[in-house]
C-alpha cells in the first residue's frame, strides 16, 4: 500500500507526493473523509488524482492512500433494477442511509451484501471449466435469468458446487487447477472498468437491431452490435429518441447512462421506466434495465468514469449470451469532463480546448460494442449495441466531439432543430443522416420481411432527395412552374414525410411499428405514386389526384393496431386504386 500526502488541490484534481509505489489507474482514498479517487498521471513520486467527489475543504498535507486496485465494478445479482452513480455506488441504498443528498466519503458496497439469491446449479462436479462457462443461474427478476459464470482467465475442474440461498459473497463452490490451485467461486465477480471484457471472436454485423421506429428501421437501420450517434441541438429530441430505443429495441437488457444529464431528465427516466410496460414481456421495463445516473451537478470526474462503468456492466450481460443495448446520454458532457481534467493537468490543449486524445478515448468506448461469440465451451452468440447522444453547442456538428464520433460510428441520426420546431418527430433529418449498415442488412430485410424491402427503401430515399431539389425551384418561381410529374413527386414525398416518417412517441399504437407494418406503409405510398403516374400518362388532372380522399387513409394506417393491418391494407389499397382510376377516367377538360 502506498501512502502519500496532498501538495495541491485544483477542483477535482488532487496532486499527492510520496506515491512512488502506486500505479496508474489505482483507486485511492483521499484525506480522513476517505473521498474516492483514481490516479490518472504519475511523475516520479507525484501522483495526479481525479477525485470522484466534492473536494471542498481539502488541504495540503492530508493523507492519500492507494488501494493498489484499479477502478472496478461488482458484477452479480442485484444489478438489474439498480440505480447507480458514475462509480457504481447504489443511490437507493445511500438514500436510505443518509437521505436525499450524497454524503462525501460514504462507503456502501455496490451489490447488497445481505440480499440472498437462490442459486440453481447447472454444471456438475468433475466438469472441466474455463472462463465464461456457466455454473448455474439466479432468477434475478421475472424477466432476467442471471447466469453465474466462471470469471475470465480462470480454469480448472469443478470440485464442489452447492445449491441453495446465498449472498453475493458466499462461497458456492470451487475449482481446482492442474497445479492444485484452488479458486473459490461466488455469485459475484469484479472487473476493471477501463479494460474490455474478453470474447472468442467478433462477428460481422448482418442482423438489424429492430427498434419499431420507422425512420430508423426503414431508412437508417442499426445492426445488432452496431454503434450509432444521435447529434442534435437543445430541444431536438435526443433524450426522447433514446427513451424510445430503450423501450422498444429488440434487446434483452438495457443499460441507460445519464452522463452529465439534467437532474429533471434523469428524474423523468427514474419515474417513467418503472411504470412502462415492456412490450416484449408484459412486465415493467425496469425488470431488464440498469440505470447509471450521473447528473450535471455531480462531481465532474465521476462523469468521466460513468460511461466505462456502464459499458462494463453491459459487457457482463453480453457474456451471458444476451443482446444488450447501451444508451449513453450524452457523450458531449463526458468529453467536457475530459476537457476540464485535461486543463487542470495542464496538458497541451487540442481543438477547442479538448485534449489531443479525445478521438482515441471515444474509439476505446465505442469499439467495445459488437456482435461476438462469447467465452466458454459453447458456441453462444451475443451482441452489445451502443447508441451515444452528442450535444454539440448550438447544434454545430463541425465541433470536435461530433466529428471524432462520426469517424468511429457507422450510423448517424442527425437531429434537426428546424424539423423539431415544425413538430416533426422524431426530428431525424433524412438528407443528412446515414447508415453504413443499410446495404449489409438489406439481405436480412429481404429474406425476413419482404423481398421488395431494399427496392422500396431506395425509391423512398430517391423521392425525398428529389423533393429537396424541387423545393429550390418552388421557392424561386412557385409551385405552378413544376411539371405534373414533378408535382406528383412532391405530393408523394409529402406523404412519406407526414404519414410515414412522422411518428408519435406518446401514441399507444403509433409509438411502435412492426417491420411488416412499415413495409405495408411504404407499399401504400409507392402504390399511390405509381398508379398516379400511370393516370397522369393518360391525361389525368394532378390537382384531382393530389386531392383524392384515400390519401388520408394512408396517413391513418399508422394508427391501425397490428392485428388489423392486413385487412386495413387491402381496404386502403383497393380504395386508392378505385379513386385513382376514377380520376383517370375523367379526362382533363380544356
């Protein structure tokens, strides 16, 4: 153990000397208050410590004690439904102990040491096991079967495994290695947050993470194990979009990190998630959710640790074979914490004051996502998808955090304040957004939804693009200057925007669209366009085609419950054909 003393205090940064025996990233306890911190720089026997708690009142000469261990998280039963801060302190337990405000230096174990869990063993004595092999399971919630695994890097023959009720620290059995070394097994394991958990192999991202959000699934899909960024200015709907993804994405486990979020937004999450009924299970969404709450008034250094804490927990559930979705809201505030600590360390600033290593730190975080074959003797596949919100000042995505993020992620859902002001939600701009997974996922959509999926997507993207070009002409010389064919393109694009892309997050039916329903909606819009184009060729009036009553039925289709979509699709398509043919039969009068 290395013990030093404080020589300088600069906000969350404490410099201590006499720490020659300490290591980088060791966790330390600062002063008699036992504030928790982490060594982030070493110069001889001087250690720079970022303190994860308020440092007011600290003075020079006070004691700094290294624990000799890196910042780690406890992984075991009790994570699901848990609400933790950025360094995995259980906020509910702390509230019961000290009240509504975090007390400095409080030491509460991350996982409850008194709670007992019934362990059901599945491995048998005499089995040769390696890291990642499943020993048994605990029914953590009604939804999540928490698999107890051999920690990575450990192997041996299973000598004993008990059945019964245990706390997370009780011995449930032990392994014996070839050299006779005994490894005690418990329900809990620990893992350093800055080191990614190992896996066998990484797989190609060729399966979509279905979200039920039409603009995402149809136009800019994300793969299971993929990474996406949602940049957008204040009020454009980043947080609501992430809430929608947390509720509806096809993930077994959701890890939500509120990194530097406003306190009232985290309160909304904490109040809303327990009341939300999970559509996949019929239970509360909290039954499969872990929340990391690090609000903007909490110490800035803990914000920097929060995304590592969250992704390590997410990797742990991935290792069980689950599909995990991680929401980080927002990485900009995490980058601001990096910038503040870098400034206090007097490092050479990069662009806009951010440290030169901003890009590599972001990459280290996002690269921990992926679809993988997990450790263990089986052949289990699992995925960890990461969706990070970015809050560029003034919505300017040319700033360093947005640009560094775009170099790493493959999906960009660009939120647009102009769309938000028009009350078009989700306010994802279809002209600036992109998905590099769209082509590789097209085969899956064609095989599992409908053979015409990719063709429909391409045609819809083309119509939206042509509308943007035609709008320039309309602004200059007016709508009357357009040919009937171009007028029809404008009308079809308006249907795509208003009927297909606009989706109400708070409507009980429209909040989620199945892939089949999305395909049928695309079909209806394109049917209107194709049939109307044929009618124009026969001399029909574009004004009458644009005004047919059946277009309102296309818009109402999104409010049709899933069980009725086939019958309603047939009714609306028959109606459209009938009304367009009727207009076509009325020759344009001169």
